[in-house]
């Protein structure tokens, strides 16, 4: 996803996952070439896209982000 360049924009989106008790395992930022101070964020978390809590977090992310794309998921191996 991509946020606007304003204080709290990233936090505003990440809180949607936290308050739904979705465990985030990685957050990565990448600058967008040719656009100073604009970043794209990649988020890994535990949960299936079919889970109602994840669905709601996605809806809120889409509402708040300038850009959102679901890249995919993979099953967790048994421990």
C-alpha cells in the first residue's frame, strides 16, 4: 500500500491490523523512484484473506491508502 506524506499516515493503517489482533511479521518500505518522500509499504502478517478480521483490515486499508494491492498468501507450515 501507499500512504500520503503526512504525520501518522502509516500508523493510521497499521493500527487497523493491531486493533483486530492481526500479528504483523514484517513491514518494509521502498521509495518510489522519481517521487521524493513517497514510499510504498509491504506488510506481512499472520492470517488468511478470508478471515473476517483480515477482510475488515483490508477494507480500512483501501479506504485510507492512496494505493492498495494484495500480492498473495502462503500457508503456514506446521511447527
